[in-house]
């Protein structure tokens, strides 16, 4: 169901359902908007449509394999989750990675931030019918992905971070082309930023829409550009430095209005900062070792924090002394940012809700959760095998409805 209206609710209200499948949503998620006329008075989000079981799968992977698995959490933030896990393991070990590895992690992290922000700016333009911005932003994003592929071998998943450093080196022979790409992108983004900031139509459409006050940011635990657009000066790269950020010259971008327009401004200006960070890394990267070698992870706990393109990512790791994690817990930035819709969308018109929902750049794949239902005796009502069987039964039932049997023996 893309969007539908229910019968009237008490107080002459209606409920409009958006999702779980909708042209605006690249991933399944459900929103129920309670409206009075065109005015939104309540928002309820349901994010339980995705569960890949990655936290559980991590318990069956060695520490060398887990970062590669975690790159599959999100199609954009692959470096985010792999490095954040490594930060957690290195926190448990209480070790510092080699300087060259720190710079390599910084380079690939900022390349990821570049392509993520450009992707968002383009989609934001598309959502409001401004497809010129969409085409410009995505055109400028392509060379960023090309540089990422040139340096790592892949446009999206680098498979570089490992506990204690990085898996392989970035050849310095590639650096001149990376510098040229950053120079071109700097000029292009300067033009794009000026076009967005000076456009009276965009200002009229986005200013004053989806406002989050600084206090609401704190109350709802909002992070990243969504928080910084409301004047909340927070950034893990500065507040709890990792990789090479402490050795580089850069600044945290904040604005004051907290509306959709300012969220776009923050991301556009952060693109310029990321270009500067990458340039500095390419110039200052030291030689030396790439990793600390094979590390035995003892019993203990570790916390990893990372400033993802969408905000603070957190990984909790518990080790039992074997070569596989006993427990891994991922709290991605979208999990807290999405909750703020309950205040940012209230009082807005239905037409403004979609761009307000998109303004925090939500990743619903990052917010996967599952729940354990327990009976009065405290025991789970379903085992893992029960859940597998229910899933298989549903797959067979759907196949029969379509007039065919499943092609695989799911048992």
C-alpha cells in the first residue's frame, strides 16, 4: 500500500498511511500520519520491516571477517560500520593503530561522506521536483565513487578496515588523480552550493519547514547534520577523535534555524570540509606499517563511536576470549533521528511531510531490530527454529498464491 486514508477518527481526524512501499521510500518502512484537514497532528513510524540478522551472524564470524560482514548493513555507510566495529575492538584491546592506517581510514571515510551527502542533496531536489539539482548532484557524485574504486577496488565496499589497522595499502601512485578529482569537485560543489543558497524558490519551499529546536534535538537524541542544523555543536570526529582527525585542520559546520533548508546547507558545507580533509590526508599521509598484525581479543567489552554521514554510529562489542564476538550491538544514527519525526512533522501540511521525513537522510536498513516475546513464565514464545519455520511457511504460501511452488527446498 503506497498511501491510503482510513475512516474518520475521534475529533474529525483521519489517518493517512504511507508505506511500507512507496515511491519516496527506497526501503520498506511504514508511517501513519494523523491529520486534521491538511495539518499533521501525530506521526507513528514502524521500522520493523527489515531484519537481516547481521548482529547474530557476527557471532559466527571471526574478528577478521566481521568488518566485511558489517559493510552489508547499509548500502552507503559501509566504511562507517566496519571502522566503528574496529574502534570498539581496539577500545577493548586498548591499542592505537599505525599512523598510516589512521590516514587511510580517514580518506575512505571522508570519500564515503562525500558521496552520501551528494546523494542526499540530489534526492532532496528530486523529492520537491527540482530535478536540475538532482542531476547536478549525482553527476558530481560519480567521480567520487570512481576515486573510491581507484583507491580501494570497489565503488562502495572497500573491505579495508580490520582490527588493528587496514587490510591493504593505498598506492601513492593513485594520489595525483585523487587530488585532481578533489580540485574539480571543489569547483563544482561551490557552484552547486551557490545555486541552492541563492535560489528564491528553494528558500520559499524549505525555510521554516520541519523545524527542530535545540532542546528537541537533545530530548530526542538527534545526531549528525540533523542536530548541527539546529545549532547543536556535536561531532564525534572532534569530540572523541579517532583515525587522523586530531592531526588535521577542519571545522564542524552548524547553522541555527533547524529547518529543512538548513539541513541542506550543513551538508553542502560539510562537503567542502570533507574535500579539505582528503586533500590534507593525501599530502600528510606517513609511511610505515598498515596494521598491528594478528590480535587475540581477550575477554572484555569495548565501545566504538564513529561520525557517520548521518551522525554518531555506536557499536558495542563483548568478547568471551574466543576468536568470534560473543555479542555485537549496533546503534546507527537513523535509529534516533527517525524518532524526531514525531516533533518535526507536527503542525506541517501533508505536502511538507515527505521532504521533512527525508531531511534527516534516514537509512531504514540501519535500524533493523527484532523483538523477543516472552510468556508469563519468562520463556520466549518462539525459538529461532520456530521463526525460520514460520518464514519458510509464509514463503511457500505466497508462492502458492502466485500459482507456483518454491524452487528451493527450504527445509
